[in-house]
C-alpha cells in the first residue's frame, strides 16, 4: 500500500505486509514511511 493509494481511497494491501486485522490508524511518518497501527497485532510500516 502506498500513501497515494490510501489518499485516493483505493489501497491495495499485500498479505505479507500486514496481517488480516483491524487497522486503527494510518500515518505518514517523518521518514516518508506509512505507519499502520493495528488492533492487537502491533505497528506495521511500509514505504509510502
């Protein structure tokens, strides 16, 4: 998933990038990565 796909409303997740769970928050970090907080699975990061 990229930040632009999230902004367009059409994010595409890869199963190896984030588990099937509830994402509670997605933020662009100061390092340019997209950080996603999940319920009970931790925080995941991907290049935005």
